[in-house]
């Protein structure tokens, strides 16, 4: 079953991270959010703030997969220099979200879509196509 609310929350969370809107990002995140990535995992809003301040990462979603409270976004990432804003790296990757009561309770970044889908217990059969208006309907990152 598709949980449109979970997808909307994940999309809004990603938009807030892309625009560096820490207030919006924290509002969409559980206070004990788990953040996992290539360097391990940790918990909480303070870690999320620190990650946002140093990442310099902007992600463009190309495909969406979901079932229940799990959402996986297939993405293309661009890393930017925090000093100059210049692109210093790029690659395809995937992000996995677990959403509970309209809050992201778990976020993990993966080097491949296959790893993210496996981590979420999803498959290619769980892909959904979002209407263009839906992808931006919940983006309040600039408010």
C-alpha cells in the first residue's frame, strides 16, 4: 500500500536539506532521528544540524519507491565546496527514509539503489510515479 504522506514527508525533508533550511528540516525530523551513512550512524537533531552544515550536498530525485512507512529515493548528488559553491564531486546514490507520524525517524544514504531497496525491504515493484505537482506540493523549504 502506498503511503502518500510518507512520500510527501520524505520529499519535503529532502527539499529542506537541499535548500539548507535547517528549521524546516528539524520540523520534519523526529528529535531522535537516526542518520546513517558511509561513516556510520548516530542520532538526534544536533547530529542532523552538523551533517547539514558540512555536507555541501544537493540531491535530485529521479525515482521513488515506497511501501508502508519506507521510502527510497533514487538520486543524483552534487557535492559543493562550502567556501566557493563550486561542484567538487557528483555521483548517483539513494536515500532511505522511515516516516512515522509525519516525521522522518530514520534517514540513510546508500552508494547504490539496490542497497537502499534491500535496506528498506523494497524492490523495483515498489516504484511509484509521482505527478509533477505532487513532487513540489509539500516543498515548504523556502518558507
